């Protein structure tokens, strides 16, 4: 039975230690890539995959995220009065329709598995997407849409993966496959942050998932794993004993905005992709080299 994926869970509560001190007062998912917060791109990707409702798992001091996705009468009023209609449209581009977004406080930084579990009452008994919003994905066909498409083919649970840079598998969740034929393959296992040399493949879990609601029962009692955190990867590994999991090596490029250089790379890459900025951006970057 394949049910439509209507909801996406976005765990945004992480402290953002690698992008301090800026992340003290600006939640890391609101840091800019060119002129928009990281979250703006992720929400756009979700909409392109048919997502209708967004469940943000937030932490203390992250009220700015809710504010970003609400009207700002002062800014909108001023732009309107000055006739700046283009900027006004751009400001309003990310606004949801009322009721399309829920915000849940995680209340304790216990890990990604715990964050996802916090969404259980809002999601209910439906398959749902999880999007790790540090990861910006650029693709002809948006990454989550590729996952939803794969889900339509094989059902069950889908985990987006991509090859890890050499020597970096220990930083991620890594999957084991039942042979490799094309981009969509059945998984036989997964492990969170395996010590180097023990990784079952070089494919890392890159931050887009389609999951069945049974994961919530497992996360309810999931014990702490790597790093002392309740890991989503461990919960999925447990669910895999009863349900199918497929890994999708999606077509596209990922920018990990969770650290300084990744955020810088994303800014350069996205500026170079913007038709209105590309020429100036290229000249400015070249002048620095
Ligand atoms: C999380 C997940 C991990 C995944 C990674 C992608 O880890 O637990 O499986 O590979 O995101 O960025 P974190 O980066 O929160 O340590």
C-alpha cells in the first residue's frame, strides 16, 4: 500500500556549534545562502515534492524561524509604500498558507531520533519525509521529489545516499546494500558513524528520508547510540527487521551548510547559479584569488 507523502519533518534544533558564534542569535538554518535563509531552499525543495505540511522540531531561542514564515507588517508595509513590488514578492515567496506549518519544541537535545519522535502526534499514521535542513541539494529534479518517486516505485522506506569523500565515512550514517544495480537498491543494514575501516560501504545517509509511521514506536524506546545520542539510524536499523528499506543514490549535488567551509561553498555555488548575480559573483571571486 503506497500512501501519499504529505508531511515533512525538519529537525532544526541543533545548536550549530561549527557555525558559532553567528549561530548564537541566528538559528543555523536561518544563516544565509546568498540572500535567503538555508530553510527557504529546503522548503522550496519540499514543495516541489508535493509536501503540504511542515513540522519543525525547534529548540529554545529559535523563535526567529516561526517569525520568518509569518507576515512582517513593518517590512511589507514599507516596501509597499515605496512601490518596491519585486522585493515585496520575494519577501512573501516563502510564506506558507495559514496552517501549513507546525512548530514543536524538542525540549532536550537528545539526538536526531528523539527529534523525529517529537513529531509523532502531528504526523499520525502516515508515511512522512524527514529533511535535514543543513543539507542543501541542487538537482535538476529536486532531491526529495526523487525520493518520493522512488517510494512510489518500491514503497516501504527510502533513504537518500551519496558517496562519502574518502576517509570521511566515520562522520555519517553509512548503509549496507544487497548488491548494487542502478541508483535504487535494497538495503541490508546501516550504522551510525562507524569507526574508519569498519564501514559497510562508502555511501552515506545524506539527509532526505521517506519513513513509515511505525518508526515512532521504535524511537519511543530507542536507546542512546553513537555520541550518546538517540540516533534515527539505529531506529531505522531496527525497523528494517520488519520493513523494506531502499537506498536512493539521487542525482544532484549536496552542500553541507552545517560547517563554515560548507556554508561558504554553498554561498559561492548558489551565487554562481543565480542568473541575476552570476557575472558579478564570478568577477568578485576571481578578484580574490
Ligand atoms: C546526521 C545523521 C547521519 C547523517 C548526517 C548527514 O548526523 O545521524 O546519519 O549521515 O546527519 O548530515 P549528524 O550530522 O547530525 O551528526
